[in-house]
C-alpha cells in the first residue's frame, strides 16, 4: 500500500527561486527510503515540506488518502514524525519525559497522559532498548544514546511515516551502524524516509534510494540501480568504482584518485 505520493513538487524559500523542482516519487508501506545527494541538493527542504514546516508552491503531496495541505497540524503530527538533524537535549527532562512529549498530538487541552499514552511510551522505550536510561537526565546522555531517545520520541507518536534528517551525523562508526540497523528494524511498523551523506550506509540499509542534485531527482530505485558510477558522476562530479560485497551482493563504492 502506498503511504506517500509526491507529484511534481515545487517549493523553496524565495518565490522565484525554487529549491525542489518537479520532484515526484512514492513511498510504500514498510519502505526505508534514503535521500542522498550533495550539499544544497534539497534533502532537508524535502523533509521540511513533508512534515508541514514549509509550504509547497506547485505539485501535490498525498499522505494516505489525504492531501497534505488539507490536514491540520494535529492530525499531521499523528501521521508524520520528524527527527531533525540538530536536535539538542532539553535540560530538566528525563528520558521518559522527553519520549512522552511524542504523545502531545493526542492530548486534549488541559489534559494529562492516559493509559494509552503510557503504553505507547513504554513500547517506544522498549523498541529502542533504552529502558535502562529512562530515569536519567537527557543532558547526561552520549550522542548515540540521545539519538535513540529522539527516535523513541518520534516512535511514540505512532506515525505512519517517520522522517529523519541525517540521523547518523556526529556519531562514530559504531553508532552509525547501530542507528541504521535500528531504523531498518523499525520499518516493520511504519515507513521511513531519512537523509544521508554516507552513500555506503544508505546503500547498505535502505530498501530504496532517491538521489538529488540541484533540487531534481537524478535517480530513484533500488540501491544497486542508483549507486552507479554514472549517477554519482552526475550528482557529485567525482569518479567512483562501484563493487558488490562478497556473498551479500550489497552495493558499496570506492573512490578513485
């Protein structure tokens, strides 16, 4: 089943200078979509549109059966969760309290959390295996730990679609792989779109890739079909030799001098 349809999307921050230019793609239920491309290609802008932070000036975005721009903020927050790239720990919150903030779209005015909210928080904490951290202050966490907490907060929203902007940035290699494995596991519950700079990580863990350059899609599809020398040259203007790992046949790339 198709969760998201984007058709000829046009948007930007200045009326006469669109960042995204007639971008079209679909996301199916359970897909883990990686958006890759050079700096300034429109990756973060795309996520900002999909979460309703930036209005589009052309085309259409359909979330489930509804046009994105017809959904109110509360209903959109129940369907789409966003983990920004530069999310910072908030002093005064424990891990459990921060995850509970993910339930805000379900709260009535002046109401407190209900049993369903507590159950969703417990489930998200268990899924992210951060139960041992739930009483700790979020300001005491390492970068990798806090990234898990941020994802748990988004998961507690129980969205159909999760958006993550550079979820592996500022993490060492061990945590980068751990976060990607976690996201691959979470796609059994919902669809995921995440932006990446690392083509190796994206090709290894994503089920589909979208390669952007200057706000346009250079290639879209299975990682082996997207991560090719020709496509990487078009997007990055660098030459690479693309190989497959022995046994798994997963794509990896090696830069040429």
